[in-house]
C-alpha cells in the first residue's frame, strides 16, 4: 500500500520527477563513460603493446628471461605446439631466435639485437609486418634478407637493396658472418620509439647462428583476449609439464616494468574517476534534496491527516528508490550504446600519444560489467542516501509548521 | 704455444749436470720445442664443451716468434677464415663478408674461434726462459716436475705454471696453469710423440679448462715441415685477404 502510493507519487509531479531523473541519467552516463574510457584505453593500450612484439604470453627455457643465452633453446615440437594450440582462446603463436650482432655497411658499424622471425607466423601474431614503412616483409621462403628498424637504418645510412655484413657469435663457437640484403625498414623515424633491432627470416637466422633446426629461444603466443593471459599461461604450463624445464610467463611478467608503470598510471586515473563520481553524487543529491524540500507543505498535510512519521519516512525513501530504479533503465541503455559506439569508433586525439613505444591516435571505450554496476551503485547510494535526511526531518516535523512553509 | 716447431734437442739424461743447469736446459728445450725459424703445418682442432663440438682443419705458417698466419680449411662454412698475427697485433679475415677485423686489445683474452685457446695465446711472444723463474719440484726415473714462477715485471694471466716432462727425452707431458689466486685454471696434456720431417714433438696437445667443466680443445699436428724459408710477404694484410 505504502509502496503503491510512493510509486504513484513519482508520476504525480511529472516535470519534477523528469528533472530529477534526468540528473540521475546524466550522472550515470557520465561516470559510466569515464570508467568505460579508462578501462577501454588501458585495454587498447595492452592490446597495442602486446600485439607489438611481446604477445600475451611467452615460453622460454627456464632462466632465459633472467639471463639470455644462445644455448638456452627450446624445440617447437609437436607436443609443445599441441599444448599451445589446445588452449581455449588461442589465436596465434610465433617462434623467435635472439642474438647480439654487429652490422657493417660501407664504413658504418652498428651493434644491435638480431631477431629471427617466422615469415608466416610472425605477421599473424604481431604487427611487425604492418610497421614496415619502406620495402616489404619477408616472403615465406626468404633467403638472406634483412629488415632494419629505422633507427638502425639511420645509423648505418642504409637503403633498401643495400648489402649488410653481419658478424655474431655462432652457437657452435664459430664466428657467425654473412651478407644480407635489406628488403624492408620498420617504423618511421621521429614518430615511435623503435629500438635498434634487425630482423632476419627464422631459417636464415638459424643458419647464421649455427643453431640446429627447430631450435628457438622464444615462443610468443597471442590469445583472443589479453585478460585470459594469466590463466592461459598456467594451463599451458600444466599441459607442458615440468619435464622440459620450460617457463610460461604472461605478458605482465615478461614486461614487468611496463606493467608496473601502467598500474601506477591507472591508479592515478582512479583519482580522477573518483572526482567525477563525487560530482555526480553531489548533483543527484542536490536534485533529490530540492524535490523533497519542495513538498514540505504536502508532507505537513499528510501528517495532519494522521499519517505515522515512520510511514512518511518510508514513503519518501521508497519514492526516491523507485525514481532511481526507473532512471536506471534509460541510463543503462544510453551508457551501453555510447560506450559501445566509442569502443568501435574511438575518439581521435589531435596529437597522438606515445606510450611504451606504441603510438596512440584514438581513445577507445569498453563495455564491461564495471561500466554499469559502479555508476549504478553510486547513483543509487547517492540518491537514496541523500533522501534519508529530508525524510527523517519531514517525518518529525510539526504539521502546523509544515503546512505554513513555502 | 700453438706456434711452431721443434728444435731437435739431444736427449738429456736426468742425472747429468747439477740441478740448476738441468732446469735451465729443460726450460730452454720446452721453449724451443714448438718454435723454429719458420714452419708450415696442417692441424686439426677439436673443440668440445657441454653445448657443442666442432672440428676445424687448418693450415698454419709461422716465422720466428712474431709472425703467424692461420687459414681454416674445414668445416665448409668457415673455409677461408684467416688469422694473421704480426707482433702484438692480430687480424681476422672473413672471406664471405670480405671483411678484415682487427682484434682489439680488449678481446685478447677472448677465445680464438670458440676454442679454449685465447687470442692472446696465439699472439704471445713470451718465453719461459725470459719471463719465468724455474725450480725443480720433483724428479724420479720417468718424470721431472718444474715450477715456473712469473717474474715481477711479467704481464701474464698465469703467475705460476707447473711443468712435467719425460726424464728420458724431456718431452713435455703436462702443463698446469695457475691463475692469480693460485687456482689451477687449465691443463695441457701432450701426447703422441711423433717425428715430422726429422723433428720429434708431441703431435697432440689437449687443453682442458679446469674452471669451466667439460670445456676441452685438442690440437693435433697432421703434417709439419720446418725451416723451409717462408717468404715474409706471407705475413701481410694482403695475403690475409687472399681467397
């Protein structure tokens, strides 16, 4: 009976309810968007970062990450490949070999990191191929070709087609030395931070370093969703078993520095989110408070007619609750639509931001559970919480005073 | 120690002279054993360690103490890699990339072609006689053991060397090198005493690294000839780059 009156009260003064409701919808959507954009940009950031080079998880011989050694190889045999590909949410994997090396071109010399990449698997796993700014990526059966980062190309004064002499340490103790012709350059100078790296086709790199066939230093795996990385790493490790002495590490362990910096950054983001949420709460509070105070006369009449204070209190709180719940319907719909739209279109940034060597030109939002329950909770708590005080005051008011109030 | 040649030393009987002269004669004999006016030899080198094993075939020319040229003939991927040593300087030539690289002083202690011999071992111009003081440590009917202590002004990695030779012909049996903390760091065993064009010397030298378990390099002389008068043009940067 009380609930029904409260419910009917919501629609009695349509315009007032509409304004209060609008405030709630607006507040909800605002905080929902901020949370969505915050989560979305980090998800996008992680995605860009992991897809750049790291992958979502990596497999090495135990201890390789701490102390890389040319001899600490693993074999991408059938059993290992099966352990990887059977992971739910698996998307792609790519093997790599690493070694330090010295490059000569004309009179220029540059020390750099050599990375042997699979011409077919690497483009499916990371964006290396898309980052080629000049020339082309490796063909499937590429011979002694080489791709340089733009930084290295600048140091060596190199152009597509030039022959580079490489010297390194062979796995059999020999001095690895061979000629490679430049087919591509990665990254554009002055835009992103790209290291000094040269890429060789995997087989050519293995030949150069005298590494046995199928031996690699690293397997990078990407999943459909980076958030599954920790669980997937555990599951793959379990399937491989301890016998092979391999280590499966999720990206946040591989790129611990980056992850930690991002976490600190994200905590900073929470402070600004909190401020937005407080502003929303104050806005809702203000509207609810006004709409209750406005009706002091009405409540005075109800009291004079013998409505018990407790019933009056409950009625006011219930009214606010109903109004809030009703507002949540359009609020949720609006937030989902806006967040979804922003997650697809993104907001373009006039001056792209460089974060961890990856260039960001758009900010993206994301639709997740937090985007809805957190603003919902905030609006509900703010409005109901704020109605408690006027409800309590009204319930105790002397009817005569209340009826005289304007 | 890699370098060189035998000067045929007449067998010395252990009981011949007094101990001081004997020690001097042994050290002098060892110093000359693998050295000569000039030499030309074919060698095999087997390098093994826990990670890999590699066999090299190479040809070596030496002249005096200062000049050495080593050219690799096998395995195929290393064919033509050539090392030239001239006095304190050293260069490597890589025919595939057509590059001569000078070995910088900082790399002198690094391994030569992945072996347990350092670049410095190849370049070394020191002799036991000039740079070490030798004392007779023990002697029996078959073996004599000498301790060599580096002189104060000798720049070396090995302040102490223990040298064992056969009493009968003074052929070296083992050399043990001690580092600056007096830990045995490497041991060379000499085997297969063979005659090459009239000179007798141990054809096999096996170097075992005592601080890196499982690291071992064996050098075997396959052919050798001495004092044939090698042209000094051979020890030049031009010859280094000859393919």
